């Protein structure tokens, strides 16, 4: 996006928010029954590479956390599942925070979240922990180390929840049933052995519509998980299949006001006009799931 366009967008978002239009818009939407919650998906918080669809700078992450703590009701992932499954009315501005993929910078992100009193769940592919393994999409980038098991235990000590993201970051859309089962149960066992905590939730790698075969979905509960999350589909709304809830990858926003408007649901109409709604994305899955999705949804 060119500089003047970015400045205009920031100015419009600020005007929308501070004029009271955002509040009116939100109130009317709720009055007419538009209710939703959000499960946010982060990957890395680092200054080693520029911000992109997977990367938030450390400064921006601190700003985001301060805004989320002040302007939203941030709850544990389990609370989102509980509200959905109980069929309770979805409270306004309610969201959960999740991270995928075991980047070492997640430990510092934990400390920032902790400073702001924000809960979060971290989904880890166990074979990457304490290893030099590099994700396929990171080849050619500056080194970004993985978490160690000591880091993971420190995250648990700080009060954060660990979930499974398989052992090998496997694409469950193409592996055999036996392999899918092995990825599900072995990762859970390893995480529980290493942390001493129950592992309740599962995030399937790549997270797109075609990265989890429908016939494998029952395996998630059979393996002992209480639920799973994808990486597409946008906001959590009433009537969804509550075994696998959607997440909203955190895009790169030019301003906090823009992010707040987006998470408050005030920009749905705009993205609908642009044909960039979450439903649109779900119908047109992307080749690399969560990663290309994040790029696709980047608002720069
Ligand atoms: Zn992943």
C-alpha cells in the first residue's frame, strides 16, 4: 500500500473510532443479533525480520496487548468452547489468544502477556522443541530458534496453557489414518510428560479446510482432546460445528484503531464488499494453510 493510502486509512479508522460511530455501529449490530467471539492466532513476535502475515514486532505486540487488555474481554480458550457448547449468548468483545509453531520468541511474548494479565494457549509441534529444525516456509530467512523444553515449562509456570500441534507439523489432510492417530496421541503424551499438565486442545497444522479430513475429526476426541481449532473461518459464531472452532490470524494492521475496529466486527461489511470475508476464504482454500492465509489477509 502506498504511503498516502495508509495514512488515509489510519485517519479514517481514528475518525470512525473517536467520533462514536464505532460504538453506535457495534451497539446496533448486537441489537440485531449479530454476536460472535474471536480466537486470535499469532505465530511469532520478533524484530529479527520485518512484520508480515506471521510476524508482529515486539513493540506492536506490547501495544496490541495493552489495547486488548483495556478494550476487550480476553478469556482462556476453554471459555470460548464452554460458551459455544452451552449455547449461551456470546458476550461482546470476547476473545482468546493462541500461538502456533513453537518459535522461541513466544517465551518473551508470554512475559508480555503475563504483564498484562492476558491468558493464552500455545500450540506446539513436539519434534521442533529443543531442535534445530526449520519450518519449510522459513528457509532462507534469518535463523529463528525453537523453544526448548525448559522454555515450555517456564511458560506453564507463568500460567499459560500448552496445546498440541502434532509431532511433526503433519498435514492431516494427506496422511493415513494410522499416521494421524499417531500424531494426535504421541504429541499429547510427550507434552503431558514434559509439562506435567493435561493437554486439552489441538490445533491442526496448516489449518485450512483441506488440511483435516472430515473422517479424522472424531479421532481428536478419541485421542482425549476436548476440542480443536483451525486457522481459517474467521470469527466464532453461533451454530458452528463446535468440535473444531475457527481462528482469526492476526493480520498486520497499520494502527491499533484499525485492529480494534476489525476485532469489534465493525469492518465486516467492508470486507464483504471487497469479497474478502472469512467465508469467502473458506470456500477458496489456500495452498499453505495458516501461513498463506495470514499473508492473504494482510491488510497492508
Ligand atoms: Zn503451524
